[in-house]
């Protein structure tokens, strides 16, 4: 065996996204202790930078040491007590994961189902809350990465508050890629991931809890079932000035990476990042449609940074994706769950969201679709995308 040398891939899937060399370099710095006063300064800066990307002043804002799924589980395990009635919205794979976790925690789930590829319907949401007036928590996914559908988080949170419910929002794919305003929209608890639009190292999950949510947790009748994820315990490490208690050994070098990625995000500015993702989304869609492909999600409900496109009839899903990877070094995502074999998920997240990378992806896909037998005039996708970039 030799040291591992990964191939140089262009990551245009649903995450992880490309990591900037400055972030990789930060992670190669020497490891220091997780209670070193210098490390505590870094933790405080990460908290401040996360408050910026979440657009929140919540004190309880920190990265869970684990992937987005652990962030999801952390939020649910803190908020749910056995027997509690919880509304969970499911319009794709990740809503289903929330439902699964909530169920294991003993919640009595009231499910709002929406077809895959569509946003959650606010009217159905309102009707359900009206009918179940004893519900105190609602959970939904903002950007459903499995289908490419973006729900109107602002409206859903507003409706939930009319019925006095706490809101838990999955912002794994939305954070840093499209508009998300935790405080202004009134989101009570929100979690995300490091490896999507923040373009940090995989394995960290930024979360934020407001005062109302912390009060709800304080008032629990039973202890949080997970010791590791109990937010009151974790906060003894993630807040409190220089007086920190050991909770677990933080993933030190990963946090160096997250810090650098967040610095880059702040330097660009959130609104500029949202605009960049949207512009590149428009160019990508123009290119895909110029090849005769059809987007899987209605225009007004699309996640800019995750584009679900229908696989044309007669085209071999697996063969095209494998050739993209092996011949062009480009990764795109397959369909998940009930959409497997039906769609491709083309991401353009964080540092992967650049004009030149969109063009490279379109060129390769165009060539491979011709090899699959589609009649596509050479260069049409690039021309259509260029048209969007030129108009910007
Ligand atoms: C990726 C993703 C997750 C899970 O994140 P992991 O880091 O893979 O555990 C959860 N929710 C959504 C919407 C995602 O896109």
C-alpha cells in the first residue's frame, strides 16, 4: 500500500462541493489542544462567522461534530420527548429521514406529504396545524436535495408561529447558497452541513437554537436521550468565555478548515453568494434546456444550487454518470429513493459554483448524450449558457 492520492474531480453533485485550496491548507496546520486558549479564540470566531451565515444573533450557534445527519438528529433529540405530537413535512428523501428519527424518539408524527419534486404547500400546512391544535413542533426541509425543490421557509415559519409551534428547519443545502434569514424569518432551530454551499470539509454540522427553543429544552420532563448530543452539555464547551469544560475532543483540523471556509464566505458576502448561485443556475438550466432536457421541478420551486433534470428516454443513467466520472473527472448526483434512475442532480454549490465549471459540465454532458444517440447540435449548451453569462 501507498499513501492515498485521490483523483482530481470536479464536484458537481449534491455535496461535497469543491474545497478551496486555502481551506485545505488551513487544515494542514499543526493540531493543538481542544482546550488551548488559542483554540478557544478560534471557536469564538467560528461562532461569530456562523451567526453571520445563519443571519442570527443566537448565542447557541456552533458546529456539531458530525455530518448534517447528526445535526438533524441533534436538533430532533433535544426538541422531542416521547409521546410529543410533531408535524413533519415530507417531500423527499431528507424529510423522510427526519420522520424516521422523530419516530425513533417516540414522537407521535403527523405527516404532511407532498409529491417529490414539489415545494411544501403552505395551505395544506396551515390546514394541518389548524386541525391539530396540540402540536408544538413542526419540522421541514428548506431545500430538499433529493428532488431539487425549495420550500417557502419564511411563510411556513410564519404560519407555524400563528399556531404557537416551534420550527425546526433543515438548511443543509440552502445555507450559503440561497436566501435564508434565521432571525428575520423567526426560525427557532436550524441545522446545516459544512460540505455543501459553505464548501468546508465534510463532517461538521452548524446548528443554531434561539432562546425560545432553549427554554423548551430546559422545560423538558425527561432528560435528552442522547448524552453526546444534549445541547446543554455541548454548550458548556462551545460557550462561556475562557471557562470551558471538556465535552468531547473537537475535530480540531476540520474546524480550522471550517473557519477558513467561513472567512471566504464573509469576504464574498452572503448576498453576493446568493446572486452568484442564482446566476450560475440560470446559465446551467439554459444549457440543459438547449440540449432538449427537461427540468424536474417547476421554475418557481427550484433550488438554484441543486438542479434536478430528467434523464431522457433511451439514455443509460449509470453509463453516463460513470463516463462523466472516469473520462471527464466530473461527479454529478444520481436520483435518490423513488427518483433513482429518473433524474440527475447537478449541483453547483459553494466553490463549485463558477461559470467555467458550469461550462465544463455542460460540454461533457452534451458529448456523452450524443454518444447515447441523442441528436444535439455541437456547442448548443455552451452557447445558451454563455448567453446568460453575457447578459449578467
Ligand atoms: C446532505 C443533506 C443532509 C445530510 O447531510 P450529511 O452531511 O450527508 O449527513 C441532510 N439534509 C439535506 C437537505 C441534505 O442535503
